[in-house]
C-alpha cells in the first residue's frame, strides 16, 4: 500500500490531522473534493476569532488552552505569521488578553506546508463517493483509481452527515449558510476590535477588526438558513441582512448602514452546538470529526492531533469524551430528519 492513512477533507481540521500524522512519520494522503484552495467549505476566508475565555462546555477549556499554545508553535515551525493579538490599550470590555484573530487562510497554508514538508501527499479535486470498511479500507472516488489504507480520518465539514451516512451512521447534524458582511468604517477613530454579543439568544452577532479589507469591519450574525451544502448560494439572506443592518444602526454608528462586501460560509451544527470527535463504533480504524457549530477553527490543532493519535491507535492527549456522538439519542436524530 502506498499510504497508511487517508484524511478526507482538507479544511482546517483535516489539514491539522494530516500534519500531525505526517509529523509522526505516517504515510498520509489528504483528499479534498474541490481544487485547493477553495471557499466552498467552512474554513475559507482570512480571519477567525480565537480566545481562551469559554462560554461553551467546560470540557472545551483545556482543548482551547492547548490549541492556543499550539497555534504559536505552528506559526514558528511554518515561518508564517498566523495570529494577531495586539489590541488597542484603551480597551474597556475585553477580559481575555489571549484572544485575537487567527489568519485563517494562512493557518491552513501553515498546516499544509508542514504536512508536505514531512512527506505528506495532497490529492485535490477528488470527491470521495464511498468508504468501504475493513482491515484494509477502500476509498472510492469518481475519478481514477481507488485508494487503500489501514486507517481513515474523516473531516468533511458541512458534508459530515451525508458522508457518514454512507458508513451506516446517522447524525443530528445540519449545515447553515452564514452571511459574512463587511461594513465600511466611517469614523476613523474607531478602534479595531473583536467582539461577541450573546446578550440576545435570537440575535447573536460577532465582529472582527479590518483584517481582510482595510477600512472595513467584519460583523456577522451567528445564525443562518439551513441548506444543502451543494447548493449554498440558493439560500435567501435578505431577512438576515435586514437584521444585521438594524443591529449596526442601533449599536455601530461608526459603520456605514449597509455592508459594502458580502460573502458567505457554512456552519455545521449539532443540537447542543458542541462538536463530535469519535471512532466508528464497529470499524475502529475509522475516526471522524464534525459539527463544529461555527466555533471550531481555534481548536483545530488539538482536534487534529487527537484525530491523528486515534488513527495511530493511541488515546488523545486530552479528554475528548464529552464530544462522543453517543451523547445523542435516536430522538435527536429523528428530530433532524
Ligand atoms: C462565517 C464563519 C465564521 C466563523 N468564525 C469562527 C471564529 O471566529 N472562530 C472559530 O474558532 N471558528 C469559526 N468558524 C468555524 C470554523 O471556521 C469551522 O468550525 C472550521 O473551519 C471547520 O473546519 P472543517 O475542516 O471541519 O470543515 P471544512 O473547512 O468545511 O472542510 C471540510 C472539507 O471536506 C471536503 N469534503 C467534504 N466532503 C468530501 C468528499 N466526499 N470527498 C472529498 N472531500 C470532501 C470539503 O470540500 C472541505 O474542503 C466560523 C465559520 C464560518 C463559516
């Protein structure tokens, strides 16, 4: 066999897992359905919030701390600047001095650079159509020869539910389209800042400083319409755009009232908005992660390393047991079908 491990999905999670596998000397192939880089998954774009302050499950705290350290190490090893933590000294509301902006596209570039430097192979534009379990797993795609490996790591982002269903697993996981809006800063004195407003359960907004487009702040709703990931841009975003405009008019007079640039991305949601990282119950050589619910980027180093260790037959370094899929009942699954 040419490869020992295949990683399906070259977003931030798959790229991270592939990096840690190759670093341990495993002959690895990283596969993606689209030509790389692309913006059709969840990891596209230039920026993501990272922080150590945790408003999710307590089990996430050690994972966030570990990833935060690891991002600094990856930046150093890859020789790429990945993190902006310097904020204005006149901040009044920030309680997490470690928080900042991860340069998302560069983070993926860093993982892939380290992966390829360690001898890893990338196969893009190669949609996986089926995964046939066994001691030797066969991976079939629409193009060319099948790939045979001993272990598979599956990180397909918004395609999580349909791909895992081909392995007999049904998950209460769905994809949403998220509007990514950039608003022109009209008041030059506006400080660049990272911001999350969870005060209203229905209108959770977040903002990042003008990293992508100088002079334009990124401010987005943390919710969107449910979609088929293959038809993302058919979804109508006009109601969410109106809500975002109202929010900006109420709270951000320093911004223009309409966004100048509109992009989109996808979240993969679970009922409790916590991710899934686990093994196939019957085929232990198949591991997977998904359902990161719009908050997974920052923890990609720890999740990737955990997946790599599991694919090598080891336990994860940190405790991921809160993120097993056994926490979901048939009732959860039925309610999403
Ligand atoms: C607008 C937006 C803002 C966000 N903000 C933050 C933030 O501030 N902080 C934070 O921590 N997180 C944030 N997130 C969440 C974070 O970006 C995601 O959790 C993370 O990128 C998920 O990565 P992934 O690798 O699981 O999925 P993806 O990036 O979607 O990667 C999955 C890959 O699998 C491939 N694939 C799927 N099916 C197949 C197949 N059959 N064959 C081959 N390849 C396949 C896809 O093409 C894709 O490249 C945000 C997400 C969005 C959309």
